[in-house]
């Protein structure tokens, strides 16, 4: 037996999760890498392979909390630091954010949050000299932090100023504040079920929303939940499940889903009996789409192609769905990195692509066919204005207004023009974690 004194020292429990969280937060804020890129696929953080499920869940929640509360964290730490956050040691910055997030919003003992943040700094050569500073600041945060949070609770600091200004201008200041408040809460898990929503809500300890989606607060690996392996449901925000309903009865009809991956809407179309052609330009995303359809035992023709360049069949389609690439500002509640990765200039770039997709879709649509356009953006240029531009250029198209009965009676999500517009503050609930929707826009057009 080898001597124990030569065995490698065991790491303090929880430190690896926090180290990876620090790396990923740094990746978002300083290297402009998305969370999805760092958490899944070929670009995923290599340390994730060694994390236990519990530590992985802690790491994900920690990263999301920091990004969701970044503005407030910055305010608190600036009040507790005489000279600001050290700029020459990124790990010291990350350690302060990680420690403060745990103290202020997570069910972690203060002493553990402080101790592990100090160890995080000590393990980094450039940041080690700030260990005493991190210790002192986080101890003050435990004593004074909640009061500092309260003093800015109404200021919507957790959104970039350019985004808050846009929402205030378009939706009004009061609604923009409500939206920002809703984005501060960790969202629930929404599922689209094949059948018997009430039974699945009971099995998954959730509830059935007015729209028919099942909403649950269960955490952990989705693949381990009842019904996943059997293909009885798929993960899809309740707002994202609404656009497909605008086609009405599509059994036996030919429908093209032009930006299909990862496949939630494709699955809805197939489940409703349509003959679905699903396109996406990314081979990896199409592979994932095929895997999802296989698990769900649903059929669709899948094609790797750029929709703008795709010829399509000569006879055209009865219906076309465009879930267009966009700035994704409506998904910040689930993807808080979007708020800090996007810039205002991105909006104009996206609208050019969206118009190309819309014009292409008109050429692929049969006379009398239905076009449903949607984006997970809260920016009017990518929703309301995109449709206004298209209608002005295409006299063969007319809008068919959405009626409240088509969206489970939720008249508040229908605009004056008859389009669908959901906001993060919609569908409120006594428990904020069970309320809210992703921000979505959808319009229905028919070709004469």
C-alpha cells in the first residue's frame, strides 16, 4: 500500500463548482461567449465532465444568478469597495461576484460563501494578494448587503441601460419595470405534453397553465424526469408553444418550418398531423432535431439548408412557419447572458436577415396558404415593424388577426393590430417562480 502522505490532497467540497462558475462568468463578461457554448457541445468547459450532478446544478444556478443580478451586484460591491473591483485580476472580480450572489440570493451559509470565495482567489497566482480584500468585503456584504439591495430595488439595474431605455420607450416605463422585475426571478420549467396535461402536471408536481403547457419547479437533469425517455413531452416555454396554434387545423397539410432546430415547434406541427419539412442551416442543430423527433416518435422531413437559398418544392406549401433568428431579448429570463452579450446595433443586423426570410417564405407559399412569423425578441423592429414592412412590400399578403379564443382567452397578449405579443411580466403568479412568459411576437398572414 502506498503511503497516504503521498496521496493528492482532496479538494474542498464545492470549490470545483465555484471555479467552473468563475470561468464561465468570465467567459460571458470578458470573452463574449454564450452560456450554451460553454455548457454544452464541443466548446463546453472541460471541468464539467468531473462534476457530480448536484455540483453541476449548483454551478448553473450560481452562474445564472450572477448574470441575472449583475447590475445590482455591481452596485453592492461598489459600495463595499473603496477603490472598486480589482481590474488586474479577473479571478478576484469573479470571486466577489460569486460570494455576494450566494450571500444575497442563494441558500448557502454566509461563512461557506466567504470561505470558498477566498480559496478561489488564493488558488490564482494573479489574484492571491486580494484574498484579504475578498474576505473583508464579503463579510461586510453578509452584514450590509441586503440593505444595499433594497435601496436600488426599484431602479432596474439588472438590465443594460440601452435595453431598459428601448423597452421604456416602446412599452412604457411602468411595463418596462414590471418586465425587469420578472426577469430577476429564476424561471420554472415549461413542458409541452402530447396528451393528458393534468396527469403529467400531477406526476411532475406542477400545474397546467391556461395555455395547456405544464409548468413545474422541479430541478435537476431533465432526462431523468418521468415521461422524458418515453417521449411523452418536450421542454418548451409556454409562450413559444403558442405560434403553431395560429395555423388552426393542419392535419394532412404541408407545412415548412424554416428555422426549425432544436425542434419544439416542429414537434408540435408533427403532433398535430401535418406533413412537416424542417430546415436548419446547421448540421449539428439538425442532428439534435432528429434526435428529439426520434425520442418523441414523431416524423418530419429534415433538411440541412439555408432557407434563404433553398429552392423548395415547385408546388409550394400550405403553411410556413418562420421562427426567425433574432436578438433573443425575450429569452433573458432563461438565458441571462443574452442581456450582456447583445448590443443595440445587433437589432438592425437581425432585421435585414428577417426580411430576407420573410420575402423568401412568400415565394414558397401556395395561394391561400398561411404564413406564421415569430421571434423571441422584445424589440419592435423584429416584430411589429418587420410585419409592417413586409405588408407594405407584398400586396398579395393580408394579416389575419388573432382572436383571444385561439390563445386560451389571454386577450392581454394580443396587440391592437391582432398580433401576439407576450411579455416576461405576463401570466403573473403568487409565487414569482411560477409566473411569467418568454417575450414572443407572432403574426399570421395569408397569401391571396
